[in-house]
C-alpha cells in the first residue's frame, strides 16, 4: 500500500467513526460507545478534514523524478587505451579526473580520488601519520609517490602527495583492482 492509499484509508476510517460506524465490520456502534461522544466525533471530523487536505496536497504535488541509479564504475579496454599520463608530477585528483574523462560515456558513478588512496594504503604504498594524513611509505616512494610538507595560509601544515609518471602508470595498470577494492569493501 503506497502513501496516498494509506491517507485515503485513514480518512475513510475517520469518516465512518464520525457517524458511529465500526470501520472494520461496517456495523453501527452502540449508543454508549465512546466513539458516539460529541467531542470525539468532532475530533474524528477534524482529523478527516486534515487528511483530506493532505490527500489534496499529495495529489497536487509535482511528481518526483528520481535520478536513475548510477551503475558501478568500470573501464573497458578501449577506454583504458585512451588514458593519458600527466607530464611530470600530479595530484591524485588529476589522475581521477583523467579516469572520469575516459569513462564519461559509461553512465556510471564517478571514479573518486579517495578510491586510489584507499587502495594504495591497503597495499602499503601509503600510510597514515600521527595526524591521520596519508603519506608515502618507502614502497610508495619506490614507484614515484612523494609526500611534500606544505603550510596553509592559516599556518596549518599538511602533506601533499604527488605522483610521478611512473606512479601514474602503476595506478592505471591497477585501475580495475582499485575499482574492485572500492566496491568489495
């Protein structure tokens, strides 16, 4: 039973109760029954009007257009061949943007940079420092991930991870494993 049907059924019950009829059996209730009290009848009539307003509002609402659910991100062989490496070091978001550029026609969820970081952490290429920031491990450094200590305008320090051409190639070569890791968690 959908929402409008529930509202209509509730209004029908209130209408029957307000005239002294048991909504389940259709039989008139005894004169001494509480539902025959004038104050209770007034409440039933009021609730019936409120339900009528809700039903009208519900029926006059613009239909809700649900966005189609996006499918799991994927990359096919043709798209994989279109991936381009950035010249020099780049951020993980640049890598994710490149993946999204080539899978744009798939009508899937967007590929997220955090998926790369999560996977790299899971295989020991990144780890978290005492502040919870991800930084390159020695293994990450060997494939070309470097962590650079930076300072924001407010004086707060943070690490920026940069990915060499070699690190970008490593990520692209493992793109399907990264996607699987994200969905299988």
